[in-house]
């Protein structure tokens, strides 16, 4: 018996990386899943591998029309909707002084506007189901600043705030809204930068001295999507190996 038996989920950015792992894990836990992405080939291949319990839709998260069609397809395909995982996101390198308006708005449109449109689009479907769970993917950089990725930090802080506002507005309709804050996770988004990230032994100085995996995040997503988290809303759930605590100072020896 799976932890998500009988539930139907819509996951954005599900063609690869964290979103793909969420889809695989949800199906393994008994859910039926609609995978949304702009990477049509990746999304269709994964949905085919997952079988009858998965279906792919093209979903540009900046498009109101795409969101409406994705929700309608989910209900048509599986009868109802219980879970939204707002996972799609992008990052652009650039500090305050050297980030162009175009780059800034591109990140905000995908990360922040996409999250807003996703939440808004599923309200009526979740109410019809008697309630449900929305999980928004933020970041530890939605909880603490970091130089060099200004637009990304701005968008992830916004997701954190939107999550709390939505939790207040939707709670009496039985809809829970929480945010997940991953740290360094081994995906295509950062894999090429890992040597630079770890050049000073940063990973070795974390309380849990390794990079995170997509499975680490997916386990948390299952909990927040399931009835096990029925008293959790407006919460911030960190999965980062303890990095938000700060690195262990050089020279400190653990016993």
C-alpha cells in the first residue's frame, strides 16, 4: 500500500532533474501523475516509462493558457486533482550591478509568476476534490541571501512569502500550502559548477558532508503531498544537509 494511493498529482518541470524524480517517486507510492514541462521529448519518454499511471502535457509555467489546459487534462485523464508540485525553475548568474532587466524578468517570470499561476489555476479543482496539497519549490536561497545570483534569490524569497499568504487564504478550503527549500542538489542545473562550488571543501564542511540527491527532495515531497502532513501548512521545509546552519569552521574536529 502506497502513501499516495488514490491521489492525483500535477508536477511542473517534470521532464528531468528533481521534477522527474518526484514523478517517479509519486507513481511508486500509488499516485497517478501528470507531468508538465516544456521539454516535450524528455517528458513524454518519462511518462511512457511510468506507464498508465502517468501522462505528459506541454506546460510553459509562464502561460495562463497552458496552466488551464494542464489542470483540465489532469481532471479529464484521472477524474480529479489532489496535489500540485510547483517545481519548475531556472537560474541566471549575475549580481545586482550586472543583472540585466531582461535576465531578471526571465527568472521572475518562470520562478515567481509560474508559481503564482500554478497555485491560482488549481484552486477550484482542489476544492472540488475536497481539499489537497500544494508544494512550492523555493531554495535555501529563499531563506538567506547569497551574492552572484540576484534574480534567483529574489524569486525564491518571493515563493516563500506567496506560500504563506496562500496557506492563510486557502486553509479553510482544506488546501494546504507549504514550501520546500533544497540546498545543493545534484542535478543538471548545477552539475557543471560543482568543482567551483566545492573548491574550498565546502561539501566536506557541511554537517552532512555530501551533495544532496533528487531522492532526498522527493522523500520530503511525498510527505508533504500525503495525508501524513495533514496538520502542516504555511511551513518551510529545508533539505540541505545542514548548510543553512553555516559550514563547520576549518580546523574543528568532530568527535
